[in-house]
C-alpha cells in the first residue's frame, strides 16, 4: 500500500513538472540596457516607452505580440555581460540573440563563436548598404557581416548654454566651441573667469573609456594610425604625446574638474557646475529631461554636439551596439524567426534613436521624425565622422581599459606623458602578441 | 566482516567524495595544468612549461597588484581584529540594548559587495560625498579618497572593515562567553585592574579565537576583489588593483586563461604559505606558554 502511494506521488510529481508545449518557436535573447519589467513588462506601445531599458523591453513585447508563432525569452545581464556570455559559449549553451558592442564582435567572430548574419539579412530584405558607414564598418569583418547594427554611439560635448551665455560664449543662440587647441584654452580660461565654474566636467576616476575616447579621437583627427597591424598599437608618437599634453594642461590649469567618477560628473553637470561634459550619446535623454523641467539648473539651457575639430580632420572614435547570433544548432523555424526579428528591429531603428544613440540605418537619418527629435540635427554628423577601430584588432574592450588607465595617468599627472604612453603601448602589444 | 563494514563505510562517503573531486579537486588540477599552457578561453592552446610563471615574475602590473594586496591586507586584518574584539567586549552582556547593537554591528555583513561599495562611494566621493561635505564644513579641501594613489588603499580598507566586522565580532562573542565567570570573580577579589584582567584572563582565553580570526581574515583579504573592482576599477593608474582583480581582468577581459591560471596558482601558494606560517608561529607561541 505504502509503495503504491509512493509511486502515485512520484508519478504526480513527474507529471506536474512537465511544461505544457505552446507550439511556438522559442528564441533566447540576452541583452544589457537594464531591467525594468515592473514598469514596462506588459507594455507594447513603443512610442510611449522612454530610455534604453523601456524602449528595448517594449520592442520585444511588441515583437512577441505581432508574431504569435514566436516567443522571445529574455535574459537581462548586467552591463556589458560578456563574462556571462563567455561562460555560456564555453558550456555550449549560448543564447540565440545577444546585444554586443561592435568592438567586441571580432573576438567572437575570429573563433567562429558567432555566425555571419548575411543570410538572415538577405531573408529579412536588409542590405548592408542600408547601414550608415560607421555602422557597416563596425559589423563587417572577414568578408562577412556579423551582426545587425543597432546604433552608433560616441562621445559628445554636452553643453550648459546658460553658463556659456554668462561666459560670453554664445553666438546666434548656439554655443561657441573651439576650432583649435589654443582656442579651447582661451575659451576655457574666459569661461572660468566669468562663471567661476570649470569649463570641462571630466570623469577621470574609474572611467578608462573617457580617457581612451579622448586620446583615440584626437589622434585619429591628426591622421594617426593607431593599429598599424593586428599585433601592434602605436600611441607613443609625437601626435599621441601632444594630445596627452593638451589634456594634461587642462588638468594642470584646473580648467576641468578633478577627482570625479561618472556619477559625480553627471551630478555636477545637471547641477550646473560646469560648462561642458564630454560623455556619450546615451546621456542625451536624461539631460533633455532636465532641460525640460522648470526649476532645474539645466532648464532650457542644454545643447549637445560631436567633439569639435581641434586640429586635422573632423573625425571621432565611435562604437555601436549590434545584435549578433552565437553559433549553435538551430531549427529552420528558429532561423526564420531570427530573420523576422532582424526585420522588425530594423523597422524600429527610429524608436531606438529616442535614447540619444544615432541610427544604424541611413534612411532614419533622413526621416523628418528623427530630425524633429531634440538636438538630432546637431549630432547627426557623428554618423558620418564616426570611426570605429579596425575590425582586425581583437580584445578592443581590454585594450580600451589599458589605454584608458594609462592615458588617465598621463592626463592627471600621475605619470609623465612618455612614461604612460610607453607603458600603454607595451601592455597592449604584449596582450596582442599572446593572441594566436 | 570487517572488510564488508569498511566497504559499506566507503559507500556512505562516496557521494561526498565524488562531488568533492568533481567540483574541487578536478578544477584545482585542471587549473594547475592550464597554468603550464598558453591558452585562451576557447582555444586548444599549447604547452609553455613555466613560461607563464616566468612572464608573471617580470610583469610589473602583477607585481604591483601583489604589493597592493599585501598592503591592503596589512591595513585591514590588525585593525579589523582589534575593532571586532573591542565591539565584542563592549557588547558581551545580556541587556536589550547590547542585543540591538550586536544586530546593528552585524547587519553590514549581510549586504552584498555591490551595496557596500555604493554606500561607501556616497561617503568617500569628494564631490557631494559625506566626508567631502564634512571637510568643506570645516573649510578644508575634500580628500580625493578614490583618485589619490596614496589614499585609495586606505579607502578600500575602511570599506572592507565596515563590511567585515560582524562575523569576527560574533566569533569573539562566542569566545568571551566560554570564559568561566569565576576567573573574573577571582580577579576582582585580588583587586586586579581592568587592564590586568584583560591581559591576564580575557586575551589569553581568546588566544585560539584571535588566531582563527587573523587566519580567516588574512586568507579572505588576500582575495579582496569586489571592492576594488566596483569602487575604483583598480585605479587610479593601478594603485588599487588587487591580485584577484588582475586575474579576473586577465581571464575574462583578455581571455588569457593560462596566464590567469598561473596568477591564481601563485596567489594560492602565497595564501597557503602565509596561513601555514601564521599557524606555525602561533603554535610555537602557545607551546612556549605551556600549551594553554
């Protein structure tokens, strides 16, 4: 009797643990951009969603609603999520779709860990010629396209126009940005004297990307070839030394804030405690909200532009987000579902640009609704002047960490400029030499 | 009969032994093997013998990370031990207030490192941080705890002590409650001063607990990671990069699995050597005092 009861209990447990099949094609999507299920978990109205997390969550909900035969299961990872992805790939259980920075794709593509997406794009009716130059360069490598580009992001000069007006640096309602390094120092001193606030707000603490972005951008502008081949970086050059010396001078003359990390720098800018905060496209939405809120220090006092050309050519180091497809066995239905997802996301690229990022599709740049978004006409040139690092360079994330750490040491005076640049070169070259 | 009983005994411990071998012994041996190879996370790699170790010994970044690790451990362990002992002695009483304070002082231990570093960022940041505002109120220039090469390790030490003080305090409380009350009564009858009572009764009675706390904390702090990664990202200029942060960056940022494994093995040997030395030294001291 006891045995029968036990067997019945086990059978019930076994049956209870069986999930009902929903006859849908499941795709497992892994992304960063944060978790906001409490606010947007059931929302499908993309136009009403705000912020990176709100928009991406709502887009996936909308895709699921529009495609009843497909179910996208989402796993949200902490930014940037590559340690988790690496562990999943090593365990041969990667997701079907992953958000990936374009500078990271080559690491996975070189090992065959992500699939070329040429076939998915063809099925979705998307041509790589539809992408902006920066986006196409970011996802194209080894003769294939390895991801659906989703945006272009890079550094921008976020400007407090009220303080610029006080400093006498407004012309025709627009901030006057420098055209040369000398102008930058002259304007910075004028700004400081007239407002009592620092010209630049800098996040020099715990933010190696900030220093790396500045060094890369102004070396590229002067025509420097940062990576002459896939095994070497070249920073300790007259151009590199000069760029580092200019940023060091900004700190030495106290024309920029010192000792701030990213949250402190953001707080300083929205509190009106500095003229320009050079940070990324991703902050436009938050700063615009401040600019639209009466009573806030930034109210009606915000403008934003790409990094100014201070010498050489007007180019800027950029990166981008993309959707990649890790290599694994998939059914034809799953492959078709991925193509439909690509088509859907490409069609909604405009919605993503409301975050502040620039579109990955040329057509969106020309759309009136994109141009009607605040500041977009001012920042749109970033899509054409943006330059990613060459795709043959592997470990771009790790390299940015090393370069940023050493460049920050040079900028803040913790190391001499040649010492820091030599150290950055040596460390990066050792890293690149270890890659087979 | 004896043999059969032995066999049955082995069967009882077999599941544990199997699990222990799979999740601890095998990865340990695999790590040792990887440290002799130049291998990335997804490649086959090739055997380089002691090449990774030779490279590590000539790597100034690894050297600095080891020095940082030793420095921060030296800042944390003695201070943490003294503070935990002081708190335990102050709160070793049966009153309701003491129970509440025991709970308060232990509460930081249940927080995750993410929360702890967030809290301390608000305290230490020179712009609008608690200490920064305090400094400004006195008309002083705020100290850049997180961006000055000389202040960043003390900042990590303070954060860690605040976070970690709860568990050693509990160990000391448990030790204090094992000391017979009649020893204190005898000391009181002899008119012993508070210092004499502490140095002749309390401290000797807690010797084993002190050794345990120092050894556990030394081993733990030599593996300090989260505070350094989240509060300072190892900066400025590597001044707060610890050994574990170095091997995390090497393995998961640079994908150099063999090199990171060699760093991990060296750190393992260092922790083992420090722990054995402490055990040996305290054992000798105890023996010299008649084994008390």
